[in-house]
């Protein structure tokens, strides 16, 4: 990966819930294209787009876009709108669908044809989801297969990203431009972050020792939103959003934000199970009911433990339908729209402006995307590390718990030597981190 790619911040969308341009209740490519200027203003330079292909004879047809979402012309339109705002589009491919559609023997040749087609339409990167599945299929030829796929992408001058569940499968930087890890959220437990912090520490050490580049998100369509998982209905959303953003932006790991995180989207939504068309959520509803929970408990469990919140329609304005469409989306009306783009863009103190400041900082300061990493301390509550580049060093302190934390004297002494660049809390003490407090200190 080039330096500009490592210093950039990435964004991923679920088209069906992003923006509906033709008022059928389902988001689409033209809807995404119409918002590229806003995404560019926030500071994103790459956008991952998922689940866009059609079907033929019961299999995924990679030659055509799902007509509900768009067509080849819509991809070209998306490309030009993205390019105008200095954004590149990365297209997602499911590995299982690729093998089922192309077959094991023809996979490489057919993949090359598809990549050339979408490159000509303007796609500037691809991400293969569940790349581990290719290991199951190709066994000892797994690395050779990935090298062949990467060479196809190199020939087209596009980014090659692979989702890996088993991080140890990738041992060097010759197989993927970026290793995408989507399961970090599984390690997040409220007020117990040791496993999560150790993962981040391990990945950052691998960047240094093996020159492998990682991309990581905290929310995607397979998980509940991180705000719902950690906070539930109560808690300081803004403080936690800022703390997570400081951590994501300052690590050597490439930060990937999921749609809505820039406006602190949560499942603050009146759930009417009769209006929901999502079969996965309906199945979860019935399963929770059979377990003995009452209706209110089931609805709360759906909001906090399923991917319901990650598929909610984006909130563009404070109207009943959130500006997503002029008709109901597949989850019905929107009720609580305090966090929406229109209001956030009018409020200089909103999280969207804070995130923009951080993104610009990552682009300016090479210490974060390119610099050396050193762990100072971590436990179940706090993560403290340094990022350095040439003669510039930053100290980052993160407390994701809902309680204050007394810092070790050695850390306090380090803090005292530096200048506070960012503090998401009005208080500052070298001995204590408040709940959900994050600090960026230049040493």
C-alpha cells in the first residue's frame, strides 16, 4: 500500500439502507452517488460498497448489478461523483459466491474478466469477504491463489483487500494489500476490553514486524452498532464516539468507519415487528420469544444483540422518514432522529466535525498511519501507546469504561512532559482518566 492509502480513512456502506433515490424504500447506487460530496467533506477517501450483484439461476451473477440497486450506468455515475470528491470506490465480493458461480477450476480466469469489467466502469479497489474460505477450497494452494488474484489487481492498478478471520493465515505482505479484520466487535464487552486491546496491540506489532497492513472496523452489517453494544440506552454517546475515533485514527491500523458512525447512529428506534421485512430479524424475534422473554425484552435484545441497528436506514434530516426516502423503508418509520446529518452539519460542536478534525490530523501527521508503535500499558480498562515518526512522538491514552481510572506514576510522568493536542473531556489530570476519556499528547 502507498503512504496516501495508509494515511487515509475509509468508509463502508450498506446500499439498501444508505439513501433511496427512486422512492421504492430501498437505498441504491444513485443515492450513494448523490452524497459523495458530503462524504468527501467529512474527509473519507475510500468507500467500500457491499451486496450489489444480481442473481441468475440461483447463483450470484457478477456480470450484472441487482436492478433494485442500479446498473452499469449507475456505477459509472458513482465513479464520476466519487472522483469529483477525491474518493475511490472499493467493491465487495463474497468468496463463497465467487467459487459457487465460477467454480474452483475457472475461478482465476473468470475473476480476471470481472475485475477488468468493473475497473473499466470506475472501480478502484476490491475486497474479498471471508477469504479464509479460499483456504478451505485450495488448501496448500491458498497462497498461490491469493498471489494470482493480487497480480490481477496489480495489473489493473487497483487495491486488493481481503477479509481474514484467522489473522495467522497471512504471514507477510505479498498476499494482500490490506488485511481486513471484521470481528473486533466480538471482543468488545462493556467495561472489559483486555481482549480487544490485546488484538489491537498484536496487529500493530505485526505491522512493524511483518510489514502487513491491516484495516479494522467496529461496526458492520454482521454486528450491532458499537454504540448500542457498549452503551445501550444510557451513557455518554458523544464522549465514547470521540474516544473510539481518537483510538481508530491514531493507530497504525487503517481505520474503517461504517455508515452512520459520523452522526453517532444508534438503535433509538420504535420497533414495529409487523412492519419489518427483514427475515433474519423476524427469525431472531421468534427465537427470543420462544426462549421465554416477554415482547419488550425481545425487542430490546434485538436492538442490542443483532445486526438490526447496523441495517437501519441512514438519517439525513429530522423528518419522520429521516430523508432516507419518501416512503417507509423495510424497518418502517423512524421515530428518534436527534442524530441526523442535517442538524449535525449545522452544529460545529457535533461529532461529524470532530471526526473531520481527526481525519485531517491523520493525513497531516505521518506518525499515525506510517509511524512506529510502542505499547506502554493495557488492561481491561485502559490502553496507552506511543506513535512516532522521525522526531515526532505522540502518547495516546484510551479509557472505554464508564468509570474513572487511576494512572500509573510512570504514565503520569510521561503525560506531564507533553502538550495536550486532543482531549474529549473538559477535565485533565495527569493522574486520572475519566469515563470514556481519550487523550492525544505530543511529547
